C-alpha cells in the first residue's frame, strides 16, 4: 500500500486493524458512544487518524492511552497489530493498578451470597419502617 493510500484510514477501521475491537461495527459503536477520544475530544468513526495522534480508548473496565505509530486498514495477527501503536507508561501503570483493585474486590459490594429467610424478613421489616 502506498503512503497516499495508507494515510486515508478511517478511525473505526484502524481500531479494528489494531485489534482493540473484534469488528468494525463494534469499533464504530464505541466511537459513537464516547469511548474513544482523540486529543481529549470525542471523534467520529470517519476521522482520519495520523501518526503521533493520542487516543484514549475504553474497552470493558480498561482505559488505555495509546500513541499511533503506524497506520493500517488491514487486520493482521496480534504481533503485527501491536506495532501499530504504543501505550504510554502512565496508562500501563493505571491499568495494572485498576486490575489489582478489581482482583482485591475493592470495587463493588462483597456479599456472602443470597440472603436467607431470616435476613429477607429483616430486610422487609426495615423497608416497611
């Protein structure tokens, strides 16, 4: 692919080629849903990314800040896809810290399971008061 053609890549296609999303449709939905920001602003699926652009991408619980290293409209294997971008060191640290918190159970409510009959009665009495 020549340089002129390679520079004309849609953002949703690049995200798909870089293997952040399994399909272009999912990449498009994520962009339209505000889960992808370019230079701190929301963008459109048709935006043409450039080498050096900074993207903030949320996939599931993870939020990554990546710098575009190369452009590609072709989806290849994971090792080649990882060459398309470079994740910032701050992003890596933040992701690992968030993963550790999730594993430790710091986020969300920890319960022992469903309430038994006595606990359900207590809950109903509390709600009625």
